[in-house]
C-alpha cells in the first residue's frame, strides 16, 4: 500500500510553531497589538514546566546516549471556535507557552490565519533569520583557514 503524501497544513503548522517557540513572550505581545484580539480560550493543560531528556549520537551516526536534561514548558488551549492549540517552549516562561498555544489555535481558524501570519509570524521569522545571519557573519569573521605545505608547493 503506498504511503500517503504528508499534509501540507502540518508542515505550515510546524513552521509557525517553530517560530513561536523561539520568540520571547515580549516580542509576541508587542506584535499582537497590531491584530484584532485573539479569541477567548479555555486552558486545557498548563502552562506547566518539566524536563525532557536530550539524546545525542557519538560521531553523528554512532550509538545514542543521554546528553542531559532541558527545561520545557507546555500549554494546551481550546478556542471558542473549537480549535485546539498546543505549545512546547524551552525554559520556564509560562506566558510564552500560553501565547504560543493561543496563536496556534487562532492560526488554525481560516478567518484569522492570514492576518496573524502577516502581523505576527512573518515579522518574527524575519527577525530570527536576521539574528541567525548575524551570528553566522560573526562566526565567519573568526574562521581560520588552515592549509598544508602541499598546497604551497607549485
């Protein structure tokens, strides 16, 4: 039996959740001022903090090992429209987890999706991409290029 194609909505949701998980609560709140108020939500779970085990691999392909633990906060909400939003964020910021979960629920509503995507998700994604580019630029400036004597010979 053939494997069905992945749902494109899942990939889009993964992208906006990744952006929200990396954004601080203050950044999200500042951008939310430009959109109509989010729908009321009922908190189904959390926000609650806990630990997750980080796993690594020796050499990238070797045996797995437990690297350590990381603090994570999760939250699940249901909007008045019936959409369920989930969020897992690193650290202990319950406000960030709740905002991310509420936005996840709101972004599933076709009537709100485009406005929130344009006013909140896109600016956060651009800021995160710019920060990554700046970090890459700074790291590249400190790069040392080694060469062997063989490359110096003509």
